[in-house]
C-alpha cells in the first residue's frame, strides 16, 4: 500500500503508512468558521460503505469543534473496528461536563486512551512497529481567551521520519523547546496565522524542517475570513530556501511521504 497523507478537512489529516491508517483531528463538526465533516467521512461514521471505514488509530490535539466531535466519534466506534483512540485529558478529568463520561468509559474503555502532560513534557506511545507518537503539551493561539484550552502538538515518528502537527499551537518558543535544534523533523504542519507571523517563521527556521505544510483552513465555500488567501499570499511572499512551503487546502489532497 502506498504511503501518503490525505487532507480530510480543517486540520484533519489521514496518514497511511505500512498498511495502517492514522487519523489526526479528523472527526469534527466544524463549528462556525470551519468546514463540516465531509460526506464520505460522515458515511463511515454511521457505518455506511466508505473508503474511511475501520481506520485503526485516531489522535486528537484538543477538543474544539473544528478538531473533534464527541457524538461522531462515538458513532464511528459503534460502527467500525478501531484499535485505539488517543484523547487529551481536560481540566484534570477524563471527560468534561459536556461529554457523557460514563457512556464513553463503559462502552469504549478498551479502545480510548486519555493522555496528559505538563508544559515542557511529552507523552510517548508506540502505536505499532516502526510507528510511535509523541504528544507535546502546548499553549493555544489566542492568548488569554484560550488560556484554559488543553492543547497538544503531535509528533508522528514513522520509522526514521518525523512529522509534527502543530494544530493551533501558539507562536511561543517554549511550545517548541524540546524540538528546537534536534534536526529530526521532516515536515511541520502549521496553520496560516502561524506561518504569517514573523515569530512563527523564525521558529520554523530553528526546527530545520525539510518541508512546511500550511493547513487548517476551511474549504473555499466556507472561508469567511479569507484564511486561504492569507495562506496563499504568505507562501508566495515568504517562500525560502530553508524549506519547501506547501499549501494543504483542497478536498482529498494528498502529500507523498518519500
């Protein structure tokens, strides 16, 4: 099976590697400003025929609606064969008050793993041979308005290649303290506001990636705040020889991993 990364929507990325599939932030409702879950993925959620049935691993950076849907995730687990789901712990509880904690634990206790960590630490989990993941506690963009958001960046390590998904991580050096200057990251995924910010681009230079992928945009018909335009203009203006900058914004767009 070919190894590739496919955009599901928003910051949802499906990774196909060594015969297994890993979905990061790929079961969502979209919220007010981002795209809703694509029809083909929604079919899989409810057990209908779909190319997205029976994905083995689900990883989530945080629980905002454009990254995660509790109801859709529950439906997916009811109708599909899943090896593991990894969720961040919220406010020192496994599930916050909007999530029916008992139902999730009783029905899916053998599948769902809740991870946690302090700032400056990471949690590492081996998914399968030659495939492990690290969750880095990080601050969410937006300052005080998002100070209470429990957010993690995800580093996916496939054999000897490392892919960092920053989701909504703020452009603060302490978010990246354990990653800077290790020179092991092949690709870093960042949102348009991160890449547009001079501090964000300086952080990318310190990470020494071969490739920077700008993602986490709504599809064209949902783009109320012109994030796609910001991303396009930023790539054209700030393209550099230090790394290749790539837009990851179209439905079912794929990136090779060779």
